[in-house]
């Protein structure tokens, strides 16, 4: 072998073995971005390390594509705007439940009040309930009602149903703010620590196997749960 002058080696991190069983596993090469790294100081030198056990999203149709971090689960968030205030005895129906404008508010009777759209939204927020969405005010918008999925449903991209029976009051269409279908779940985990201080580097993605949860660093443990948690076909065991 050629001995190139100036070539040096240095150990900044100890090799980490995270597998609970080294025989039952399958892994592939991957490209690890700097964004997956965290600062680690060893021997007085700080390096950015993508740690073993970190959940990944791998494009199995293009292994050479740079891996990314999972973004899911994401609950869908939708808004409904009252664009014109309702007159007395006019109604708005949200997810099958009808609320009627009255001079006096009654939560029990689903009667909302208020002279303006903002006042009517404030009143409605006290009584609107749905099976699938948590209902709350929308920050920075007094004339809107916010609906957040109680459980992630990636097929729900339209939000709650809304209609009105009035000639005075008006509502806008339900607006999607956060799209749960855009969430990505991890399908692999990083098998070894990778130094990404200088940018994207090559790594190894575990796509099937069993990981010993107790061998993961605390910040990586926070991203997974032993037992029921499965990332792709990788299981985590506390052994």
C-alpha cells in the first residue's frame, strides 16, 4: 500500500454497538445529512455526530438520496371563518350539530350570541364539540374557529363539515392549515455514529433488526419507545 504523507487518523468517539442480536439484521448504505447531527465533545474536540439509533427516512427507490428525519405523526389542523355575523334565528351546522344565533347565549341549548363575527366565534367556542377534532381559538384571528385532529388521520384532508341556513350570516370554506398526509414516519435507524461536521457523509441504515434500547444515548432514547414502538421493521428492546 502507498503511504501518503500527511494522512492521520484520530478517534473522536467510541464505536457503539446498538444491536440486541447481531445475527438477525439487515442494513443498507445511506447518506446522512449534517442536520441529523448533534454537537458532541470528546478529547477536547467538538464534532457534530449523527448518533446510532437515530430514526431515519430512507428512499428505498433511490438509496443514494440523502436520508431525512421523520416528521410524523402530524395532526391535521383546520380553520372555519365567520365572514359575516349571523342574524337571530339563523343557524350554522358543524360536523352534523346545529348551533342557532339568539339574543342570549345558552351553551346547553347550543345557542350562540354576539353582534359581530368575532363575538359570535367567542360564543361558539364555548359550545362547539366534535368527535374527531379538538376545538379552540385561532391565534391572531378572532373570527375563526380552529379544529385539530384528536388522532392522526392522514386520509382527512378536508376537515370538519360546515354549512349554514341563513341569508345574513356567512361562512368561509374550511381551510386546511396543517396537512397530516405530509407527515413521514421513519423506516430505518442509523446503525453507527456518523461524524457529519463537514456535511453529508456515508452511513449505515438498519432497516430490519432488534435494537437494544439501553445502548442508546439519552437524547436518542427520547425519540423511541421500547416494546410497542417499531420504526419500519426495527424493534426496540430493553435488555
